């Protein structure tokens, strides 16, 4: 037995078989691990592909982001993930910010979506050693969409009073502007696109290299801007000719702050000459001319003598004070949801002289009127591109008309009226004063104060047609000069007699009768002045000029 044991220990036969058996066992283990690892990897790849597609779908339809994300997951084989989380936020493609910080969860307006899921990854051999049959793997995807709109706020002239418009433009531009009715009609129908305009303007102000933002920040004269408009205006040759006449008449020292007219948002960083559909918004040449003239005037008070324009009046003068546009509130803006445009606060005084009749024949009756318009506002509240923007594209704008007050009276303080620092205080107006023996004063007040944001929805067809939509205060019809003068409260003080023994009550009745038609005579003038400045009493007019839908793209 001992010899047998010694021989067994010395015998090396079959050693290879033992080694092979051990190696086979190790190989089987490695194969099992590889199969399980490959299975987990493939499941994770599948989950990542699905979550990326879900993020793209959510970013393309932010209004229904969760429904879009879940439907996309289901369509790609991930119908019921163990974990699901959707986060909306704002993505800013700023190269100065680390990639991980460009998506800000919960920041509005939303333009991006982050989808996170956890799914069960199957394995086959590890279950022999573990108490579970699968492993949860997690994937995340971030996608951002480009949904931009260009829009503006401002009233368009409903009817043309050429003399009033020319007088106002002349004062705003510091020259003598004389445009015919045909000129005005041609300018109103002609279009100016933003990209060609800024490129032409850059050439005139020697900014030919750089970005569109550099052009907007450059020192621009009103004559440069109007000449650039003439260079690129779409329409008949009469449009360019009319604009060149205006440019030639304008004061060459008047400057225009372009940043208060146009905001390009992120597109301000585009190099001059780069074409993009977002900047192809076409605006009326007349609207742009009026806004440019207003900007060129700065804070200068405007005084107009309009007596010859109104039959039935002995005289009519207008004094206009235009406040600064609120910060970051231009006339035309290109941006996403949350972008705002506003008008400038404006105060206007009209002084009418009316000839007396009857016992007041030969007397001049004065009627001072004051109008205070706060800033009207338009804000993009939502942009929806849908699957087919030409059919589903929508832009929703919340528009708020201007708070408006009107008086028959005189400001208690001239500096307070023109300073915009506080609500104006008004004193009764002196209608008539005859040697101190007869004195008539009057006051009246009307207001469009019940202002609230109203949604205006622009379809793709509305945008293509350049449709203008309006919101009004519910009592806009009561804020007209005719209504204001009709509610006049007259106070008469008579010492002795005037003419044929006219008493105070009789004089009050005669004054009301004489002034009754005056409001209707002046209303068209007031409307023309305000509409030339892009304003309206108790009303806000909004135009969405372009919509860009670039779809969505993965950003993280």
C-alpha cells in the first residue's frame, strides 16, 4: 500500500486534464460575466437611445412634454420604465458656461426638457449568486428647441391727414418733411427686412465687420437709418425716392439709439451678412420711419401749430412730451417666450380756439385738452410649432392697452406734466375771460383705466399675412374727445351784463352749445398724432412678424 501511495504521488499522468478542467471552469465563469455585462450594456444602450428620443419629443412639444416623452418611450420599447422624471427648464448655448451648467431646471421661459429614466437590465447567470433577477440602469437626455418669434407693438394710421403727419415728422426729424398722400400709401405698403437693413446700415456707419449687435450699438444718425431704409425697401422706386427726400430733409445731428428700436436677442451675435430666417421679419417702411423719427427726437418737447388743418376752429396747437421707452423694451423684438415690447409713455396737450356765436360773437373761447398715455405692453406668452409649423404654428401674445386719462383743464405744474415723475395734477380750464366781468371755467375727465392683459393668438397664416390684432379697454368708446367735451362741467361768474343782458345760466348753455361739436373736430387730429407715434387711446395693436421653428436638438 505504501508503495502504491508513493507511486501515485510520483505519477504525473492526467495533469493536463486537471488544468484544462480548471481553465474551462474559469472560462465558463468569464463567459457568464461577459454575457451578463453585454446584456446590461445593450439594455442601457436601448434605454439611452429611447430617453434621447423622448427628450427630443418633449422639447418639440413643451406644452405636452410628458405625454410626448412617454409616448416616445413606449414606441421605442420602454413602455413602463421603473423610474421616470421630466424636468423643464431653460438652455442657454453660452460657450462661456460649462456644458453642465447650460441647462437650468425650472427657469422660465422653458425651451428645453430633461428626461431621466430607470429601467430593468436583465442578466442570466448572476441571478445564481444574487437575490434579484435584474439590475436598474439609469439614463438621461437633455434636448432644447429653437422657437422664436419677431413681433412689434404700435398703431397703424387708420386714415391719413397728410398735413398733421408731415408737421409731426418735420418736428421729430428737425427738418421740413413734405410727403404726399401717394408717398404715405407707398411707404405703408412697402416692406423693410431686418437683415438687409442692418447690413446696409452697417455699411453707412462703417461697421462692415463684426456682428449685428455692433451695428445696433454704433453711433447712428437718423439720416443714415432712413437712407439705409431707402437702399433696401421693397416696393416701387417711389418708395426709395420718398425715403431719400425725408433723409435729405432731416437734421444730420439727430441720433438714433438703435437698441431702443430693435432687439435681436441671441441673434445679435451673428456676423454681419449671415442670413437667417429669424431676421427676415418684414416691417412697414412707414411704421419704421415713424418710430425712427420718434427716437431721433429724443426727449425734446414737440410743439405744433395745426390751426390751418381744422376747418371750424380759429386755431389749434399741440404740445407733445414723449418719455423714454422702458429698459429692454424696444419697438421690434426677436425672442422666445417672455420677450416684451412696450410703447413709450406720452403726454399731449391740445389748445383749441373757437369763435363764439350769438351773444358771444367776436369772442374767442379757449378749450385746453390734456391726454396722458402710459406705456402699452405686449409679451410673448407661448410659442407652439407643433409637428407641422405651417399648419400648427401658433404665437400667443399677452397684450395690455395703455392706461389713458383725458382732461379738459390745465396742468397745475408745467414741469410736473413734462417730467413723467408723478400723476399729473390738473386745474380747471379758463374758457372765457372778458375784462374780468365775465369769467367761465370748465373741467372734464375721462379715463380708460380698466386695463388687463388679453391673449392674442396668431396662426401661421396670420403671421404670413402681417395681420395686426388689437386689444381695447372695455370703456375705450368713452375715452374720446367728443365724449369728454360732452361731459363738460362749466362754471360761470358774471359781474354785470354781457351784451344783451346774458345771465350766468344762459352763458353756460351757450358755451356748451358752442363747444359741443369741437370734440368731434379734434378727435381725428388726436388719433393721427398718436397713431403716427404708434399709440392709441385705450388700445394696443400687435403684429407678429415672423416665426422660426428649428425643431429640437440634443444638448446633453
